[in-house]
C-alpha cells in the first residue's frame, strides 16, 4: 500500500490566501486553527492505493467544534512557554488529525 496526495498549486494558493486573511483579521488567533485546516487539507486530498492499484479516499473527520478544547489547551501551553509550545502543537495536531482519519 502507498499514499498519493493530489494537491494542486491553485488549491494551495487559495488555501494560503484564506488563512493569511483570517490571520490578519483575527490578529493571529486563527494561526491556532490553521494546523488543523492544513492537516485536513492534505489528508482529504490524499488516497490510499492498495496492492491492486485501487485508490481509496482518505477522509479527515476533524472539525472546528471538536478542536476547540485542544486549541485552548495549546494556546495556554504556547503562552506559558513563550511560543515554544507551538512547535510541539503542530506535531500534535497532525497526530490528532491522523487518528481521526478514515479510509472511505
């Protein structure tokens, strides 16, 4: 089995523009939600290819309301550690997102 990502340059550009605007509008608070969006963006555009070459979609089941508690905890950790916690946060978001992914 292998994984194939189908992420286009235009998709990336639109996604980045949206998040830059959201970050500016919210004075950076959106940056705590961006890692979830980024992980979901990549995972939902990926496929698991089985031994016979049959692609199966990967579906990330994270959403804004399910992430609020996780985000609040990591905001506090990031503030207490003067921003160093955010680096670990990005990895934990990927862990959380992959654990909430199913093959469709």
